[in-house]
């Protein structure tokens, strides 16, 4: 089994989808992010990660603007792993 590469959300390019692995922040920020729907295994789509523009993500159909410092503390992995290894596209 391959290991999933874990990165901070701030490293993900616009248009990519990822899954939340963990939040590496203090209790206050972690609770704030959880209240916005950022829970483990939730799928996140990065809408805009361009400098100097805002960092915008989509979670459960809602667009959320977060600071880059917050994005740096949200650890994610690619969610294409299941699609690539599900066997649905394999030829026998």
C-alpha cells in the first residue's frame, strides 16, 4: 500500500480537491475550523490560491475564505488515491 502524501492546505493549487487529515493548531483555532465544517476526511476544493488574492475553499457546498496562516495549519492529502486504485478503470 502506498503512503498518502500529506501537505498543508496552503500548498494546494486552485482547482484541486483534497481530504482533510488533521488540524495542527491550538484549541481555539481548531474549534473555529470545526465549526466551519472542516472535519477529518471532509473533501475540500481549493477555489482560489493566488497571491496576493484571498484563499478561498469550498467545503460541503459552501465557499469559505480563510487566512493563509490558517491554511498552513490544515493538513490534507490527495483524494484521487481511491479513484486511481479502486479497480473500476482497470482492463483485464
